[in-house]
């Protein structure tokens, strides 16, 4: 199904926009996700998450290398603000619209679990999750969101940065690589410090806040099966995003927590297959 959707999207975008890269990007992503889902089903129970982690690692070069190099695109939030301020709707804006604004209406924060190039590295760190990160720390993301939006505004209105002359097709790749270096320099130490691979996602990622609104009404979400929940808590302990899965499933409700990244760890560990 992911591959079919990817082929459909790539065809539509290539037909309407005309850039050949869409015929590479989306089929690659669709194939990677389909492979990951296949491995999740076929691997032994204790190794099923390898499927998702392999999938997200395969997708990393598409966003971190292919797009920035072939189309000189900066997919970081700062780059999107630059483009919108000058009325440019290039591939980076299309990426944001599909992956982080309108796509989450369908698959929630599935991008975070299966395609995020930052998490692709973080998910492979040799860190064993210990405790739940306090909710108060998660509010720091609002600070990073403000910085990501305000920085381009300061560059343009205070320092007279000419986006058309100095940024488009010239320094976008520098902004992209620099932004990602900053993310990794924050995310990797944070994972070891807080004993949580996904600490960056919860504490510092500004994009997660943008995705929360459409994710709250997403069509695809974790939901209960006919088997009754025995409230063992295995799902909550295994969740990399600290979601109270048991609270939803034990009441027969869909998991509507906007932190859910559709990693399906809860379905893997549930002893009675209630999820």
C-alpha cells in the first residue's frame, strides 16, 4: 500500500510540476516503507522493530542528500519560512505540505516514525530507555519553534538578507546541512543524557508541534481489537514516545495522542493481541 500511494503521488506531482526527481523520491520512500512493514511482519517478535528502523535509515539519503544536492532544497523549517516569505513554492514547500501539514491528516505522525532523517540516526543509538521525560521539558519545543520562524525574519528585515539573490539556488544546501548538524549535535547528546533515543523529538524538535494539529484528527491511528486489554502495561513501557496506550486501549478507544509516531511497538509487545 505505501508503494502504491507513493507511485500515485509521484505521478501526480511529476505531471503537474514537471520535476523528474518526484519519480525517484516517492517510489524510493514507498518501497522503503513497504519493505519495513514486510520485515515487521516476518521477523521474530523481539526483532520486529528492525523493520521500521531499516526503513527510516533507507529513506535518510533521500532527504539529507538527494533533494539538497539535485534540487538545492533546504527542508528545514527555516528554509520553508524563507520560501514562503518570497512566495516560492518549490519542492521543499511541497515536501512540508505533504509530510507535515496535510499528510498527517491521514497518517498522523507516521513521518516521524518512518521517514524522519534526524530520527533515522537517533533510533540506532545504543541507548536503553529509562524513565519518562517530564511534560515540563517538552514545552521547550515552543522555544525552538519560535527560533526557527523568527531567525529568517531577522535575517530579512534586520540584516536585509536578499532571499532571491543570496539564498535561492545558492545557499539553500548550506542552510540545510548546517541545520541538520545542529539537530544532531543537540539530539545525540540529549539521547544519552536523558536515556531516551527520542529525547530530541520530545524536547527540542519544532516540527513535531506543527504536526500535532492535523495529527489530532488523523484517519490512521492505533486502535483496540476484539481481544480484551488485561492492563499489563507492556504497551506503555515499550512506547518510545511515552504515550499512554493502555489508557486508550483499555477503554476501547483509538489512540489519539499526538505524540504517537505509528511505530507499532505496542502491537508487537501486547501479550493478548488487544491492539
